[in-house]
C-alpha cells in the first residue's frame, strides 16, 4: 500500500480523501479500522503526526491545514498520509515501511485534489518513494489558452528526508530546441509557471530531469478563479502491453535524452 499525497502549491488548497475499503473485490484484505498518520520532511528528519482513525468502509477528507497551519519559507509543499496499525516516532530518518501489504492491480488509491474558491479538481492516485538515481521524461500537451494560467507540477518523494535540488530542462519536441532550465526540489511539490514561454498550439513541450524522477501534472487555473483542471501523463511503460515494459521505457528515455541537448 502506497503513501497518499497532500499538496500545497501556494496557488490552490490541497486536499486528500482516504477510503478504507479495498480497490477490488477479489483480493483478500484486512478489513479493520486504520490509523491515519501524516509525514513530511523538515530537511533533516521526517516529521510525523497522528491524525485520527478511519473505520471500515469510511471515507474521510483531509485538508492541508489539518496538518500544517503556518505559512512561511519552511512550510512543506508535500505531506504524505499513511494507513498504519502501530504508532510512529515523532522523527524518522527514513520513510516507514507499509504495514498493509496488497498487490497493485489496481493500486490502493486516494482522491487527491486541489480547490480554489468554489472550484475543485482531483485524480485517483498514490505515490511511492522514487530511487535517488532516476530520471524524468514527459511530454506536456495540456497547455490551455484564453484566460487560463498554466503550471507544470512535479511531485517527488524519496526515502531520505534530506532535501536536494536538481534541474528540469524544458524543450520543444518537434525542433528539439532548448527552452529553459528550472530548479526543483525532492520531497516536494514543485510549481513551474508555463505561460511565460508562449508555447503555441502546435508546439509540444518536453520536460527532462536527468537526476530525479517524479510524477508530472498539468494544472490550469482560470484567471477568474472559477475553474481548475488537472491532468497527468503516464510513463512510457504504461503503454507497453506485452513483454518487458520497463526495458521499453528505458529505451524510449535513452533515445530522447540523447536527442535533447541543452545549450552550453
């Protein structure tokens, strides 16, 4: 069972609805009350906080403000929620193991979303720690026009609580032209404004991070704050039906990472 992300983007309000019932009806599961713990990094340790219990068959929504109220330069942009049977220490050197083990067909998921005024947008998702030696390649066809502000969201979680910074490189897919580089941080939700690049309707942005993996999203905010949209792309392995999916993904990434070269 994965962690469930609760995000703070400084543009919208994050929420996460947890469901204490199985994602399928064929797998034996432990039907029991589950304790909900919140976990976030302070840069040196994982900080934990007990929230409450969820009964069998119950759903409950958690807002970012339920866990963390302060708003300053130390405010974590990403909080992880976890179902547990046993308590956690106040500070941890690594993310805790999961105490509920199920298969991943489908993954046990939460409703992860953002709200702004009366608007909401969400997806069914989860997050697991990424290896520190990994990379990102994603195409971003989600830019919207006509009074919409566009953002690229990059979610990353690693087992270590220590923060590190890497660079996301932005290219245009057809020309392979380098557009920009942006600093991103692990164990965080990184918000990258896109409108300043003036991508046209026939251009396809490509985002590359050669030393950090994560989950990419496109967030659209209507300029009157009355509508939100959230979309994410899937890794290449998701589109391989037969054979060794991750070898296919590795080859696709190898070819594109070799083709996309940053200006010196």
